[in-house]
């Protein structure tokens, strides 16, 4: 009886997500042409895929590249666009020229997104694209996301949110579509690794990028390296914590990160959590 009930529930959930996807397809068709702000993460990858499937050459996946863009994310985006034949362009953003951004206030993301969406707006006008879209989903509305204000100000649409698609539904629909991103861990720009109020520099972000790459090479999947001056604070997923606490692994982690310039290497015993630096606000 339990199995039967579970099967019915599973079927219902599948039907709901399929219905939402069809609603998304109808919405995208109504736009006529779109530029998708494409980071290569779970949400924007799915949106770019569906937009391309519905609109073909009238859908462009545009990636904003700068020192804050993780190198592994750049590789994911490149592989995905090549595999599915998505129309893709890279634009270079200049948020590091803005002191409002580099001074790292709590609304830093607002200035980053303003720069990105302004550049995408220019591109849309030059190429004749009607709508700019981002990958905000229905689960994002309760989180602290100052970049959403920039999206509202500049008329950026959020089709996944508008169609009520949650993160878990996007992952499942991505899995069905064969998108390699379907089970990728959540990601964020490298500047999110620097505590608010501490100046964001290209040098700091380079250290963080290399540190996270080194930890991924050691086999960690969900990982963040928070930059606290000469201290690196490592966060890993709960399921990976026992491995991180192994004495030999802690030694390897310390060696790898000290080689990059950190004087001290620490492991956060609370593990990875989204927006942990927001806890200080």
C-alpha cells in the first residue's frame, strides 16, 4: 500500500513538473526572441536549453565573464553549449571598475547584476532580441538576493520563477533532458567567498578559485573556500565531512592551500551552507 501511494505521489509530481515545463515553453515562445543570462549552473542551463529548443537562433545564451566567474563553471558552460549546439556568446563585464562593487557592501550583487544586465541590454538592442531572462527559480524568492532588484529595474524576466518551477523540479527536468548539470552542486560567483566589508580584489578571487579547484581535485564535490585574509575557511557538504576530517586528508588540504599563499587553513565544522557570509549581517 505504501509503495502504491508513493508511486501515485511520484507520478503526480512528474505530471506537475511536466505541466510547468509546457507553461515555460509557451511563455518563451510568446517572447519571440530571448537572451538568457547563462552561467552554466543548473537553472540557467535548463532555461537556455528550453529556450534554444523552442526558439532556435532566436535564443542566445550569453555568459558574463570576469575574475569573479569560477573556472570550473566556465568549463561547464562551454561543454554544455557545445554538446547541445546552443548559440552562445561571452561578454566581458567590468564590475571591478566600480568601487561600489569592490568595496563589498551587503548589496554587492546589485552592482554586479546591474553591470551584467546593462551589457546584455546593449547586446539585445544591437541584435534585435526582445527579452532578457535570468535563471531565478521559485525557491529563490525567500533568500537575500539584491541582484533581483537590478533585474527588476532593467526589465529582466525570470521565466522559471514565473512558471513556478522549483530547484528540485528543474533538476528532474534537466535529468530527463540529458543535461549534465542536473545534479551539479549549487554555485555562486567567487566574490561571495569574501566577507562583506573586505575589499574584493582579483588576487583574492584567484586564490579562492585555485583553492577550490585543488579541493575538487582531492575529490570534494560541494566545496567553498571563504577568504578571511591569511586564513582559508573551508566548507564542505555534510556527507563529505567525515572524509574532510580524516587526518591524512586534512594534511593534504592544508598543504594544497598553503601553497597558494594562505597562512592558516581551517575547516568549518558546520559544513557548507548557502550564503554563510550572510550570517554576519
